[in-house]
């Protein structure tokens, strides 16, 4: 057997993800800390309740637009990997540039280490409710324990990883639904037994009397509000990450993917908007903007009083939501990072592309652990600035990847060639082109409608990127330019890596070529392989001869 060969066992169709598991992967990744913590941040930066609710609805629609584009790409290229697969197909010139930049962005920024830190902080606060900022070294230790546990879970059992994710998805939908029901009860004046307030306490529909009053905000504050909402909606693309593992019923190959994706984002959008209405029903602006507890804690404190369950139990409940988010995201991210490793564009790619004996992407999980652990250990988390930095870095990098994928749809349409020319899987049925043409055509929407979405969606994402560079009125502990500066630096570093990979190395004799790599199930994947000529071959042969002589 070739020592460089990495084998992947085929997944039986009956063991692939069905409607519920696919939707659960999306829902569990979308519902994390956002709906419990971000409403107060969004309200503070948007200037009013009306604008805040508008942003939650608008960003839900914006996320749906992104999902429509990703569903079309997923139907055209039904493989795991999402962005790295799409840009590889769409941007074939300059060779390797787009896939290398997106691959490096994905590896370095898409790890959700911030959620590990948030989980650790909540768990420690549950033990010591009065300690707003638990010991930072202990926070890092608990965060590393969570990261290690989830990576090991997905390493040793795909089945158990999915089971934990499905249970936590049900739990999170139930928790948010409970908040909504409590909010509707509050509209009628209901409150917890034994809870009393003063006569001037605002509660119920009275809190909506001045809902449309707004305060002027800076451009950076509006950007922070939008980023906060988009962070809460992050995860709608999770099915694209694992698409090779989604069930494909004969004759309805894309039905599970489409139904699960659109159902998940619809459910989450409705839950988010109604949860914000519930918060606004119970809490005044002053209470929502008060420093300290997250908005969900203030909500339950006011309704049920400051009992043990609220003080400790709520933190555990939100921590479980974060756990579900991290389980779901790690499952999908590991598959994408394995696809990047399969392309042989990263150092130690053969190791990171490996499967375990349990048919899990163990190499990619190791890569995921290394990057996330580095962020957890290296960043100071004496306040929430480090958490906000990690989340904003992810959103900024993801926006660039989304823009590339969206524009890539135009490349597929107008270059007059069908996708999948470079990635072939005999077990996958590809939709045929329209009769009499070789032009790619969307499957869900008419082309004109999809083109309209692209024309709106790309400027919206560019607008968000531009806003993040806007100077703030008041600097925080981490300067505002750090997020866009670091993310842009990673993009520049990706371009530099491409110059070395695709230009300098071939010039000195380390040639790189793309070739199909046969997998154990008969399918093929494009990999970038190196071979030596000229000076590089002479140097390699010389070293080999010296090594042989020394052994003799």
C-alpha cells in the first residue's frame, strides 16, 4: 500500500444524516449564547427597541439570503467542505489562490474558542454567583477541558456526537420557547409567586409605549449591533459543511438538505424575534443595559425573583446551550478542515487528512484543537473584550468567505461550464443541465431572482466589513481596528503563502500539480501533489545518498 495514501471508508446511506439530525446540526450551531446575551448589546448599539427588533428580523432575512445561495451551491456540488469546495471550483485562475486564502481563513478563524471561554465563565459563576469575573486561569482550564472533551467525543464516536447534539438541540429550542411563553404571560401581568415590586415598576405591555423612540449612534455602534445579531445567526451554513454525510433519497437527492436547512433557519428566526419581544416585555431599557448579568438572567430575575434556580441554574442552562453549539460546530468544522487537508495545501496535510479507526476525521480534530487551544491560552480574558474579539474576527472572516462564494455563483453561471468537473463521486447524482445548454442553472430559484439576491447580498456584506473599520467614539480595552486589522492580515498572509506555494516552490524545483486522488469507495477528490525536478531533485538525491552512506 502507498504510505502516502489516506483511506476513507464509505458511509452507508442508512447511516447518513436524516431530516432531524441535519436540522439539529444547524439549530444547535445557531442557538448558542447569542439569544441569551446579545439582545442587550444590540439594544445599546442600535439606539432603540424598534431598530433593535428590525435588526433581528433583517439579519434573519439576510441569513436566509445567504442560505439560498449556499443551498444552490450545495445542490450543484454535493460534497462536504462548503466554502473551500465552492471557491476551488469557481476561481480556477490564478490557480490555488482562492482556495488557499479561504482555507487559511477557515483554519485560523473558524474554531469557536470564544464559546469555550463563555462556557467556562458561566460554569464558574454558577458555583460562585457573586463572582462576576472568576479566576482567569481557571476559566482557561475549564475552556480547555471543554475543547478536549468535544474533540474526543467526535474522535471516538460519530453516533454519540450526533446523539448529544440532537438532544441539546431539542433542549435549546425548549428553553427559548419557555422564555417566549413567559414573555407572553408577562404581557398579561403574570409574574412569579411571591415576587413584588414598587408601583412605578414597568412590566408588560407598558414597556412598548416608547418602543419607536431612538437615540443617535455612531457608525461603529451600528456595525457592532449588526455583528452581534449576525453572530447569533451564525450556523445556517452548517449542513453544507457535512453535505457528503447527508442522506440522498433516490429521485429526491437534495430533499433532506433543502427541507432541513430552510426549516432550521425559519424556526430559529421566529424564536429569536419572539424572544426579544419577551425580553422587551419584562425589562426596561435601563435594566437591559445595566452592566453585569446577561439579559436572560435579568429576565428570569425579574419574573421569578433572585432565587437559587435563577442565580445558579440559569447559568448552567445557558452553559448547556453553549455546549450544544460547540458540539455541533466542531462536528461540521472538522469535516471542512479535513477537506482542506485532503487538498494538500497545508503543512502536514497527510496527517490532518487522516481518518481514525472509528471512521472519524481525527487529524482535522487535532488541527481544530491546536488552533482553538492557542487562542484560549494566548488571549487575555479579564473582561468580555477577548470573547468579543474572537467572535468579531470570525464574523469578519466569514463575511469575506461568503462574498467570495456569492460572487462565485456568477463565475459558474457565465463561464459556460458546469461545476463538478474537478470533483467526481460515482455515488452522487448530479442534476443535469437544461436541455441544449452547458450553462449552470440554479435548482431552487429562477436565475433572475437569484441574481437579484446576489446584487443585494454582496453589498450588504461589504457594508458590514466597511463599518467595522469605522473609528469609535470611545475606545475599548481592545482598539476597534484590531478585529479588521488582524483578519485582513490573515488574508494578506494567505496571499503570501500562495506566492510561496504556487510560485517560489515550483521555481526552485518543487513542482505542484492538481490530480484526482482515488478514495476507497471509488470516488475521487482533487489533491495538490508535489514532485521535484532540477535543483530540488538534485538536493534531495544528494541528501538521500549521504544518508545511505552514513547508515552503511
